[in-house]
């Protein structure tokens, strides 16, 4: 097919192909003549291209794949998720390819547009119809959603919805926007720490609010004009994230913007959005590849697997591993906490 010079239409869910597996082990190395033909053909595929290589990313064709697994068995979870949401998987890899190396603020606009497209799609709406989500009428937690404390040149921000594991809700987004706008305009703030109250940093987007935007176009407009990721990117070199417990979905996506990220050994990172028929939509399609590369980001997002703190450190998602400090009063185990969400 590669030698035919593009005579075949790109593989995609519309043609019944949800993914392409490519054997990248040494015996499968292409000839000098075939290598550029294969590379060009693989780049043209619309669906995810999964490389299989026991040696990792060293094969000459690895960089034209969207993720690399060590074996077919290792790829099984990626394949299951792709087959369950093939359009979301296609949009994810197309976005990661298109924004690779693109200026951050522009790449974030493309991410938001892709996310809005999937919000209007059938895969997301099927998940909404079948998912058991927290009830929105639960009793609100006391205090500001983000605690702000200034000490000279240092500004401390603490996510403050510990009973629900600090989800990125509308109220928390607005509070973060307000605080980060201050950081952007006040040059006397030379350092900002961002941490989370309770048992974890953040379990991601607030599932209670998923699907609440009636118009995906308006939702994109809101994300574009009240954008936490854009502000994080502009203030990145002053930001120090202190992460513990779960850093899921928006939790890891925000942290990856930081100029410095430290995590306790119990921390885990996860991108579960593909299972909802979505993609990471809080900047993760931009922030995470710029830390760990497009292939590892694709692997994380397509598999939805947890990445432990030591692996995250080895990959460069975390800059420093630190021992946990005593938790604040809000961190003391509260009854009725929800599990990590998105």
C-alpha cells in the first residue's frame, strides 16, 4: 500500500478501520528505499497508528506513530479504548500531530476547537447517557474554591474542594483565572506555588458539570476568553506545582504547564478522557507533549492508564520527587469523598 503512491484512501473509522498496528521490532526494519515510503504512508492515516517495539522508541519509524507499546498485549488497552471511541481517538492523534511544535497559545485554541467538536458528538453523548455521575445538588463546601495567600514576592494558591478531590469546576476555574491574571500583571510576584488541599491535588474536571454546556460553540468561546491553560502558559516560569495523590485529567494537564513540578511518591497521573468520547481539554494536548513528547502523551491518553510518580519523573513529567509534608486541617480524611473522575 505504501509503495502504491497514495492510491489508497487514508485509514479511518469512516472506512471501518479504527487503528493501525505497526511491527517495529528489529526484524521489521524497512529498507532504505521503503523507509520514506512507509513513513509518508503512516503520516497520511487518519486513525491512530500504534507501533509495537520491545525496545521502545528507537525504531526509525517510531516518530511517525502516535504511540508505541512494548507488545501487542501492552497495546490491548489502547486498542480497546480506540475501538470504543474511534472518532475521539482519531481527533486526539490528529490534534497531537498538528500542534506538535506549534506556538502554545495557538495550539490551545486548536485543542479547544477539537474538544468542542467532540462535545457535540455521539460518542460523548452516549457516555453521558450511560455514566453514573455525582449529583449536582450536593452540599457546597465552605470557603473559597482557591485559597490565596501572599508572603512578599511569593503567592500561594491551594485548590480548596478536598471533599470532592478538588475538581476543576466552573467556580474553581474562575477563581484560578482571577488569581493568575493577578500574577500576569504583577511583576513583583516572582514565584507562585500551586497545591491542593486534602488527599490529592486534583481528580480532574467536575463530572457534575460534564454535558451542562448546551452550545459547544459557546463553551469554546468561554474556554478561549477565560482560559486557565493560556494564563498558566504565560506565567509558567514563575509557577511551582506541588502535586500529591491523584493528578487526573485537568490535574495533570494544568501541572504540566509549570516551570517546576514536584510530586510525592504516592502521586499518580492519568488521562481518562478518551473513555468519555473526549480528549484532554484543559491544556493537556499542549502542555504534556511539551514535557514528555507526543508518543508518550499519545500512550497516556489512548490507554487511560495510571502513570506512577517514578515513571513520571523518568519521563520528565515531574521535575522532583519529594517526601509528603503534614496535610492541612482540610486534608484530614473526610467522609463521603468521591473517587477520582476526569
